[in-house]
C-alpha cells in the first residue's frame, strides 16, 4: 500500500502488520493516532521509522525466528552457487553450449567461512557450513564469549574475518555501524579471490566498491539477495551484469514455510502484547516485560510520582536525571530491566509534569526527555539515606540537576504496596510521606515556633483541607558543608531549616500560593500536581 493510501485509513487501527515492501514513514506514524504496535512479519525493520514510532509511544516488533531456516538455506545455496558456478553453467547449457572447462569450481570442504553477525541466521549458516566441512569463524559485537562457545563458534575480531576467510557471509541489521561495512578498504584487506554473500540488508556491502573489486579480481565472486534500492536502479546495472555476481530478488524469506511462520508469529506476538502476557519481539523498548509483573506496579507508581515531584519542586527546568535503586519486596528493582523500566517512568513523570503540551507514556518518555534536553543515567551504587536511617527493604532515589545548577534528591520506598517519599535532600525523618490525592504543597521553612500555624491560616482562608502532613528537619547542621548530598534549592545557611509536605484535597489557588511565597520564613514553596 502506498504512503498516501495508508495515511488515509491508518487512523482507524490499533496495530499494523507489514512485510518488506510497505514503508512506515513519519507521515504514516503521525496519522496513526490509535496505533499501539507496528509489526514486521520478518526480521529487518529498516522499512519502519523506529525513532518516530518510539516518540509516538508505538511498539515496533519483528519475528526473529520465523524465516531463520529459509534465509540460512538461501545463503548456503548462494555459497554453493559461487563455489561451483552453477548459475553461469545453467545459462550456458540453455544457450546450447557444452562448456565444462569454463565452469570448474572449488570445494567448500576445508575452506574458511567468516560469519559477520552470529544471531539465529548466522548460527544456522555456520551449522550447515560445518556439516559441509568448512572451518567457521564468527564476529558479533553484542554476543558474549559464552554465547559463542554454546553455539560452537570460534569468536574472532573483524580484522581476522577479513584476513583469514575464503568466503564471507553477512547476517546483521542495517545500522549506521554496518552501512558500508564491506567497502573498498575492508575488501582490500581480504584474501585475494574472496567470495562474498549478502542475504541480510542492502547497503552493508558497498556496491560501487564491490564492482571495482570484482573487476580487478580482488573479489573472486559475490552473491547478493539484497540491494540498496529494490528493485535495483540503473546505477547498479553494471554490477548486476558482472559475470562473477549471482543475484536473487530478495528471496531470503520467500518460502511457503517461512511466510506461514512469520505471519503466525507476528499475530501471536501482537495478541500477547494486547493481552499483556508477553512482549517478545519488541525491538525499540527493552523493559516492557518487567511492567507486566504485578509486584512491580507500586514501584512503577513510585517512580512516576518521584519524577513529577522533581519536575515541580523548582521553576528551573530539569536537565539531568540520575537513578539509584536498592532491594525490593516481592520484586527485585535492581535488575537491569527493572531499572530501565523505573528510569522510563521517572522521565514520564518529569516530562509530563514540566511540559503540559506533551503526553509521554512508558514507551515515548525517554525519547521525549531527550528531545527536550534531559539526559538520564542509571547509577550502580545503592542509595544511602542521610542520617544513617536505612530501615527500608527497598529504596528508589532520583537526583536531578536543573538549568540553574541546583540539585535535588528525592528518595522513596514502597511500604506494603503503597509508594512513600522517605527523604528529600538531607532532610531526614520524613516519616514516610504517602502522597494522597492529586495535589501536594511543599516548602522549606525556618524551624521555629509559629511558622506552620501561619501557613495553616493561609490554607484555611482558601478553604483548603489537608489530607496529611509530614515535617522533617535537616540531618546536617546548616553550616556544615558537604559534597555528598544534593544542594537544596534556595537553602539558607543562617537558620536551621525544616521541610514540609502537605497532601491537599484540592488545588491551591494562585493567590494563596503567592501569599505563601511572599512569607520571609518560607522558601522553595512548590505546588505539585501528581495526576
């Protein structure tokens, strides 16, 4: 379906399944107002704008296993075609010739195959090649040494692939790092007469460099199932016509079995997502599976609350977020996936509260945060409460840096199954403030008699009821310097300060808020809306 046709109808659908021909462009994504999932019935996702999908809260998924065998078998067929000159011999005999001498080939037995990209397809190719007597070496930047060992593959660096391989086959996605991976420089570093197979993505092999290397004999033969433009355009005609090139029209997944497999797989995976059972195959968000765990729900709520609080404690915008976790209850919140999930929810709270025109969700929040200039990181060290009070079984601590260079740390914990705020900066003994309702009033005040009563008078005059209130004193002497705690916003060193959090039943009117901000014994007065 053409882009113009897709844009007209896509707004009515919650999910979209495409194969390789349909392009999911920014225009399509922006028109897909209800879209939750874009699924690729196959492996490659370069026809889907993943970045734009993520920014719009859309999951992108593929079916990594459905066409593994079909693509691997095509790669091996092309290897054999290169080794034995099968396509040229077939064409010759159909032209009425009987020319055996021109098509003398080589055996695969004893030759070295370099596999670049050792995922499912690469491993299947390696398995077949070893059955044919080939020596196989592999390179994959994200695969561990243990995984190579389990797959029975010898792990080498790219330089060794170029140096030692008689045949090279690539099975990687098309990324900025893999575009032009086999170029004039790398091909010149290969054995003279090397044979190249690409059943992955067009663009991994530099086509102009390949033509040059075929013409000068540095590359003895090549087989391409994929091209930078499909169908190939005029500028590729010389390459395609070269006698030492074998071409197929992107047939990697073109078997009856593969087409059934990927169609079944993508339908099953999408149903699992909508039923919140599993997120297998999602490629643009790695932490969604953790969100389905019931035990994670209160921690997820806590993370978003802390993000919302941090965004509204000061008028100065947040520019950096750092997250620490410790322990858990029925869920371990210090696993990589759990931390990534909580980081996304903190950013959702920050962005959603600071930018009312944006509507971040679990998928889009990290991308939106980056777009508005917020960086984030997950720190390995566990959070530590000031004052040595660490009676909690779990802690989630978030430090933020603001545009005015001030810093704030908010730490929370889940008690029972309810989120609580247990410390802000160096104010200890907050007695586990439980945010109730939608509105919170926060301020720092001189720690002396009569201050809170004057605040209560302002709230009473505005007809505001307080659901709960927690007060904390600074854990440190106000004149004691520290480099290990966050710098309180507008802190004073002249008078001992206290911190107050009040949960309000209703929103505080601007007149009452301004009156509180004008009081000389208060600072950092903040209205916080949680929902």
